[in-house]
C-alpha cells in the first residue's frame, strides 16, 4: 500500500574504507587471493524523527531492510555480498557487519567490512525493502528501492587504507502521483481525478514513491525524472501542460472544455529512474476543465456586498443538482473600488484568457478593467477608473474582444466607443445610434460562428433594433442591419449573447429570444427559433457554456442571486427554451462564463 507523502532521505550513500589490521577480524568474501586487502564500507539509515533534515546525498530510503554489494556479479538479486539492516541495531551483528550505532540524531550507522583480492573494482550497491534470504533478494515481496554504481574503478591494495569514494544512489520509482500545489483554490477533487476551474494556469506537483511508499524527494541528486503530459490518445487536447523552473512542478492551463458530465484530459505522469537504473512508474490521472461563471453583484444586501465573483459550474455528479462551491475570485466591493455602488453594474469578459471589465451606471459612470496575467494566472486589481469619453453619459454595457479591446455602450448618448488595447488610455473608434439600449456583445471566434462574423460587435437600441459593426481590426465600421425572419423584440434590447452552437440570444423586457444566423446573405439573416417570457430575468450579459451549450442569465433577487440556466432544445422542428434557476448566496447581476 502506498503511504502518501511519507518522507524519504536522498538516495545516495557514502562508502568509506580503512586499512587492514584493525581490532575486528576481516570477513572473507568469495575466493580471496593469497594476499588480501580489507575495505570497510559505511552507510547511514536515516532516523524518522529528523528525516526532513537529512535530504542530502548521503542517505537512503528509510524503508531499506537489505543491502546488496556487487563487484563481480551483475545481478543485484544474487549479489557478491548481502546483509540485513534495520533502524534498530541487532544484539548480534550479521556476518560482514562490524559496527552498528545510533547517532544523536536518531540515524543508524552501519559499517561493513569486505576482504578482497587486491585489484581494481567497480562497485554496484543496491538497497532492498526486504532482508536477504540465503544471501539473495528473490522473494515475490522483495523490491529494489535504489541502486548506485561507482563511475570510476577503485584500487584495493593490501597493507594500506583503501578509500572508496561516495556514490549517488538513484531511487527506483514504484508509483507516482499528481496533486495540486498548495493554496490552489481553483482545483478540487473531481469525479474522477481533479477538476480545474477556469482557464487560469494552475500548479500541480508530481511525486515519485519507492516500493515502501516513501517519497523520493525531487531535491535528491538521484531522484527519478518525471514527465507530465496529456495522453497522445486524447483526440481533443484540453490542457497546455508546461514544466517550471522548480523540479516536478507543472502548470495546467485549460484550452477548452469537454461535453457536459464527461471526463476531460487523461494526464500521463511518468517517473523514470536515472543513472542507468531500471525502473519506471506511470499513473493516468483524469483532469477535467470546469467552466467558471463570473457574476456582478448588483442588488440587495449592503454596499459591501457589491462586486464581482467567479463560481465553478460543477457537474451534477459532483453534488446536488445546481451545486455551486464558494465564490472563487474577485470579491472586490464598494468599499474598495466603489463598484456597482449605484445598485447597477455592467460586466464583460475578453477572450478565453482575457480581461474583465466592470462599469457603474450611475452618473459617475466609472469604468474599471481587471487585467488578467497568463503568466501568473491572476488578475491585477485596478487602482483607478479608466477614462470615459462622453461627458455626462451613463455606461449601459461593456464588452471585450479576443485581443483585449474594450467596448463601452452609452445608453444616454447612444454612442459605442472602443478603447485602445492594452492600456485603454484613449478611444479609437466611436459610433452613434444606440440610445436607450443596453445589450452589447462580441461574436466569439469559434467554429460555430461564421468566419465573417467572428469578433464583430453587436449592440441593441431602445427600439429593439440590432446594430452590427465589423471587428476592431477592420475599423469597427457599421454593417447592414440584420433581417429578422419571425418574432423580433420591439422594446429595448438589454442583453446579447452567442451560444456554443453559434445561435444569437437577445433579452428585451424579460423576453428571451433565440435565433440562428445566416451570414451568407447580405444583410445577415436571423431566423427565429424560440422565445421565453420570464419577467424576473434581468441581466446585462448572457453567459455561454461550451460544455452543454446552455446559456446563463441573471435573475432579480432580494438578497441572493438567482442565476438561470437556459437550454434550447427540439430544433429545428420544434425549438423551445427551458429554464432552471439555481441559487447561491450572491446578489443578482450580470453573468458571463469564462471556460
């Protein structure tokens, strides 16, 4: 049985010798020549109490119970010399052991004595987890823990001290594990394996163990080499896995999400013994990327409740249906940044690993952007609002494209402004005509969206009309207004979104509309699919789940957020939108899913 995280000292050993003629008799080993030489070999079995202090290249696994020494044999299981060892010195020393003591730190020091014919020798020494039986290590329950070989032959001469230099023991891995680094709140136990929440890089630590379950410290010079990678058999690569400057530490950055309620990546962790020693351990660890739902907290509670937060969209088999864990991120409130202090807040996200923008809709119309760092997987908290171009205007919505350009919709003047990326220090483009509207979105760059529409900007006005603009890279120029086949909103469009299938979603006065998009025509044609009337639904952005194709939308609540999951089904024959509301303690507000 593997004893997780049980410590082991470095897999290396010091060989020391002394000349013949000592008070202890030499032990003949094998066929000795008429003239013989005596060499002594010493090693230290680390004590349990101070094991953490002994991670130096002079020690060996605490699970060691037998030592094998070879100079002629090439099979450590049938060595030239063998002896049992233990943490407690025996009352009668085994043959070949001339001394056993326990030092002040609780380590057990053994001294072996070998009598050899004068010659040059290359020694190989192996540590086993069982004592020898009739001089061999062949039992079914016997495993090699470490092995080392002197790289340079040693001359053993008669009548003088013979110094055998130290050698490095190389640990033999029997098992390997993968676990999140300390403090990784975005990684939880999965069903199975691990769940990685959101797309920020998360730290994982790989650990090799010997056959007795003791960990082989990465800092040991004889530690195994460990590789971590997504299996080549995975048709979709869900993670970018990268090594770090710290041994056995890796980062996982989600690149996509699997279909709902299915496992994601098969991560293969392999530990291979170094130093020419034979031994490999492999583990297959399921790691699944989980989408993170970002929300603005805009109603109910006190001013201290207002802010933004991220939630894990965990699958149903993780807990009760609709189960959400504690808010994960960015619980910045009115006391810090005056976010949403007016009781209304707009929210937008960028690309897969983009920034987050938040704006107030009070007369001050403060605009903030949280800058995401791929390198650290964290957001930098803004220290002051960004400039807002229109004097006396009121921000009704914000959005970010894949390149990080920030778009701001002013429902007082009807202007749509685009800020420079990445500093947002000045406005590049401005378009009029959206007075009274609040809906704003950027069409994502996914295969479900026609390539001609990817990164285009969509905005709604007070009369239910859609305005579409080319991408920032194309100058944000107006495109012909889409033609709607079927039911269309007649009141102000307050939210716009795109689902994983490439359908367009609109909210107008609590009425939810879904449309398919035909970009092959000019102007763009929108075909009505379904509608849902629900006056309690109120938010500034839809959140699209790539896992199951659903849309998420905020609902009004007194003190708690009622986030609603919208599902489109029955298409194309009989499309319908169904809604299920899930509650967790956070005031209601706009939402958006960052996979």
